[in-house]
């Protein structure tokens, strides 16, 4: 479905915002992965040095960031295909429930 001219500016702004958020989330996710690898390398079972809780929290955060990235990617795809985020809109392209 083609987008209406009055919405194209706001849609392109929304896409640009989502892409910026994706870039930010990707950087944060990569930092989490790097930090997890550092913590795993720093563990020493013989000396009793463990980082299990911090590794768990970082891995959980990494998963959250991946979901945020996927959510923004899906939003961009919906906008580009002409689907509205408004469930009651006539061009919603889905079921009304």
C-alpha cells in the first residue's frame, strides 16, 4: 500500500529514529558480548574467582537488546510496507482483534 504524502515525512523521520536506536542498541549489545568474554576469561576456578551473576545479567541484557533491535526492525518493515501501527486504522492490514 502506498503511503500518503502527508505521512511520508513523519514516516521517514520514524524510520531514521528507529535506525539510530538500532545502531545504539547494537553497540550496547556488542559491549555486553565483549564484557561477557572478558569475565569468562578472567574466571579462575582454582582460585575461587567466579563472575556468574554478572555474566548472567549481561547475557540477559544482551537478549533484551536483541529483542529491542528486532522490534525496531519490524517497525521499519511495517512502515515501508505501508501498514499502520494503529490497530483500528483501515490500512492496518491485519485482523481487528
